[in-house]
């Protein structure tokens, strides 16, 4: 693996495009900019085509004989199935408004990471096979044949897009690069050109219910460990239930929250909040994944993985579902789940058992974001909070791409943070809400072999954090995304050392005054609460 | 090549009509046949393209939300940037189409002293807006040639457009605006390295074509007068399907009209279709209500899933040992 350069080296970015035309500039695979190839065994589990071990570094990608026909047929098929795809192939005027909106372009300077050009990689092939001008005038009309080099270029750059949709906010026609790279990845999935970091978790999720591959008892063990920690901190023993039939609510969260810091602290937050409320809810080991890496392979795979949530809700006979803090999970839930696997007519319209609030905005899909649920609790004064316990923190908030641009969940988490913390500072306007920047590692790019790419993509976000750190002394970056909790930790360490990362419900749990709790000495991380320092 | 090819293509078109009219006297072809043919290609072509888009369904509900969602009653929803109903969508689309809302957001992102900074960048928005609106106003003004009695609304637009009251004939502001705007749009494609890099011949050709149309129009109106009564007669003939070729209109008019015909005929095959496409963009024209109302995918099909039963079969012993309830003992 190439050694990652120091930040002061990495930030020397050259934005000048190549002298030669982009079509005449062949792709160059740079170490640290791409993920490793998939393992045959994982592809086999999923019945994916062309299951074999492969490496993008090798000259031979072990493609099936008829790979070109496969892609061209798939392209024709998807053009007839997705208006977005057909339209976005046709209407771009190359005004360039999107060009400097992509975190990978800002952090890397590679012209093929301008969203417009990344899309042109696909459009050029579309023109060759689907437009009169392209067939007749060829290159002059911006058309080119699908060749092995083009395929490799696709692979390299369609896995340098986190489908964050920031470009689509600025496009005068709403052209969404995600619709194009998703299609590109779907085509390459047909040739078995998956990455290991995506297909591994997908296979895990398919067989074991979650990306990490935690088996039922392992999930319970993990939560057991958190319960012990909670008891140490608060003196309260929590006793959650798993796979319990007849519970009122099913809770689904990304499995990342079960596994590593700081996600586990967020998970402890959920456990403490739900315990304090005394709500009748259950975890599931079968539907133990809110996230959906299948979304980064193909539409069909995403649907296969997502099916478990409704299926489990039905089996357990719950009334509705709460979903945890996660980004792409909520894009999938809010824009796809009901369409794929609905109608969820066996569930009831979500109603908070504590406040009686009916969540009409989730009337059909029957799933409520935990931030919506908690904001409602706070508004109704149903939980006791001591924000002073977070006084050692100066907090800023990172909007996840997907909850911001695929949902519009902007105020709920801010309302919560403002009620559980006394020191909250916003990052600059051009980097938050609908203009938020990706962490740099979404859509299954959060591997370790592509750190160069991740740190480059993480630059704009980190830079905005640095701004509030320097101005206000911000030391905590809050977010509502499991991927963020893992990846922003890495990019903060790299770009803005000293800033830690937290889920919003960790902050809630720190501030939450629980019935019968002991005088808390530490926060969930075991660090002394403000005013309790040096009392060991 | 990307610039020269379309440039010379437009020059060639001008020479073609010049030769055709002045030397070969093909008035009938350039005055009647080609305009009619161009209009037919335009209408059928646009309809075909729009129907082609329409024939692909919208399988998923994918609005790009640019503001607060509708959730709890006490949280103020951004009803325009994140609409939850039709009215909001109509307003959002109207803003998009009429004032280029999304383009107005445009920023200039730069790296300065190791910092990512965001600067104001409204030139593209301004030039785009100036170009499109002046084009539209000019188009509407031209309707005076196609009506026996000029409708009052067109007279009003004309008088607003010429409110400076300078020159004989009166100077139209939009004539200058369109020339400046199109020239700017061309120069940014040449001078901004990234934009130059992404530009295709298909981006330059319509600019040159429109520039040609505007220049020939301006020349005709202000400098080399053509026989205006004849122009009106020809236009009325075309619109009433009794086409005739009046004598002595002047070749400049035929150049103007031919370039317009080319633009119309080229339109459906080109990126200019963004005019129709913007209305159909699923990231803009859908309300963000997919959690409230189920969006139907017409080709949704059953997929192979790993059922709970299979899962329990895989892990039954471990589940029992961990104290988890199981369906089958």
C-alpha cells in the first residue's frame, strides 16, 4: 500500500486539467485511490455473476467473454427503466456549475472527478450506441466506443463518487451524479467487478443480518458489554429484549453502532434513552442492519437486503419501527424501502407512546428517525436533561449527505443538540445543510487501502471543522451517521487533530437524567464530567 | 477542433445560403421549404424526445431535498426547497425554470493558503438568465411578423424593450443583452480551463449558431435594411399556409431565417432539449413525501431473499444457547 502523504503535502493540489483531450488521457490507477477487488466466495453467496477472486491491479480482470454485450444490454434495459438515467444522459449542457462542488475534485484536482466529466464517462458511451449524432460523428459528437480501457476508467471513477448528491443541488436541471454512478456500479456488478469492502459486508448482511457478520449471540454480547458500561457509569442495569414478539416498536440501527467506538457510545445512548422512557421495544438479530451496502452494488441487491426490516416487523408483530442514526440507511429507507418492499399495511401509523405524537410524515412507510422521535420528546418536556454535563464539549454538527439531501432532516438533530449541549457552533453556510460535504468515505469507500482517496475527499468537511475549531475552539463533531462516526474520526485525526466525533444520542445520554441514577462521575467514554475532574 | 469545427460549420451554413439565394436564386427552398421542414422536424423531434423520456418510468422517489422536511408540526418546513405537496413542487419548478434557482446557488470553490474558501460566483447565473430571457423576449417580439394586427401585448413588450428611446429604428435592449450574454458564455468556455476541458463541439455549435442569428438580425434592423414589408408578407404567407416569395427582401434576411431553421431542426437532437428536460427531472419535480405516500415502481419484481426461517436454521443452536426465542425448537 502506498504510504499516505502528510497533510501539508496532500493539500498541494493542482487543478489544471491535462493538455490532452480527456478522451485521449487513459486512466491511471493510483495506489491509495481505489479499493481491492471482491472475493469470489462473497460473490458466490450472493449469486452475483462472474464470482471469482480478482484484483483491479492485475492486467487481467478475468471478465466473461461477452462482457461488452452484457453492459450494452444492461444499459439499454436501464434506459428504459429509469427516466432519471435517460434524462440525465441527454440534458446536460456542460455549464460546469457542478465542477467544483465535488469533494473528490476539491481534494484531488483530477478533472475526471468533476461531476460533469464523471458523468461524461458514461454519456460518451451512451452517445455512441443510443444517439444519431454519436453514431454518425463519433468523437466530434463526444461519443466513444466501449472498450476495456473505458471500462477500467469507469470502474476507477465510479468508485470515486460517494453518491452524496451535492452536485445535484447546484445543477440547474437537478442532474444527480448518483443516478449515473449507481448505474455504472450496477453494470460492473454484472461482470463481478465489485470491491471487497462492499461485497464482503453485503454477503455478511445477506446471511447473518448485518454488515459486520455478527451472529445472534455476538450481537447480544456486544450489547451486554455496553450494558455493563452503562451500569458502571449510571448505576442502572438495563435489560433490552431481542427478537421479542408482541413488542410495540422494532428498533433497527446500523451494525457499526454495535462494534467500534465512537458508534458504541451512540448505541449506549439509544439503550439509555429507551430504558428511561420505558418504551416497549425490541432489537432484532435477523434485521440487525439499518445500513445497506447492497445499495452500492445494484438496485436488486439493495432490495434483497432491505426486505428483512419489514419481514421482521411482520414476524414479530410490532406496530411500527424506529431507525437509528445513519446516513445512506435513511436515503434507502425514505426513498426506496416502501416502494421495494411495501406496502407495510400490517403496521400502524407511528405514534409516540410517550407524547402521543402521530408521525404523519411516515404514515405509509411506518418508520421514524430516532432524531424525530427524540426531538418530539424534548419538545414535550418528557425527558430530564442536564446539558451542563456536556460543558466540556464545544460541538459542531455535520449533516449527513443523505439525511440532508435525500430527506431534509436538518432541524431535528440541531434542536436536540441545542437542548443537550450549551456550546454549539455551526460550520460555514456553504458546508452545512443541503450544501453539506460528504465525509469522503461514503458508499462503501471506507476501506483502509484507499486512504489517499478518503483523506482527499474528506478535505472540504475537515476544513470547515478546522474553521470552527480555530474560531470557537470546537472539539467535538456531532453527526447522525454510523459511517461518519468511523470515517470522520480518521479524517479529523489526519486534518484536524484534537477534534473527536460523536453521535447525537451519545450527547443525549450524557445529558439524560435517569430515574435512580447515581451521581455520575464520567461521561459515556469514561472521561470525567465537567466539574468532576481530579476526583478519582 | 471542438471550437473550429462548429465555427466553420456555421460559416459554411452562411455561405451556403448566400450562394443558394444570391447566386442560384433558390428563394423557394430557403424561404419556404426549409423553414417548413425545420418546423416539422422541431415539433416532431421535440415531441418524440419528450415521449421517449416519458416512456421510461420513474421507479423511485428521488427528490433532492434542499431544505427542512415536513416532520413535526412545530418545526418550520421549507415548503419550496423541500416540498411535500403539489403546490410546493409547482413553486419550486417555477423558480427553477423562470429564475434558475439552483444555478443561483453557484459558488466558486478555491484553495487559498491551504484553506478551502467559497466565493461569490453569479456570472454564469446572470449570463444564463440574461441570455434565456432576452432570447424569449426577442422570440415573442417576432410574433408581430405573424399577425395581421399586432396584438397589444407584443406592442407593450416592444415598447418596454425599447424604453431607452434611442436610435432609428428604436434600439432594443435585448438585442445588446443577447449578444453580450452569448459572447460571455462562449468566452468562459475558452478561458476557464476546467470548462474548456469539458466542452464539446456540441456546446460551441449552438452558441455560434445563436450568435449568427443575433448578428444577422441586428445587422438587418440597424445597419443594412431589408425590405420589411416583404418580410412580413413572407411570414404571413408561411403562417397562413399560402406561402409566397416577395421580391427583393435581401440576402441578409435569408441568412437569418436559414440559421433559425437550422437551430430549430438541430434542437431535438441536441443538448438544447434541456428546455423540455428540466420539467421532467425527478430530483426536482417530485414532492418529498415518499414516507407518507407509497411510490409505485411499475417494474418492481420479487427478488430472492434470505428469509428468517433460513436464518434461524443457520443459527438455531446458537440462538437457543443465547436465550433467544426461536420459531422451531
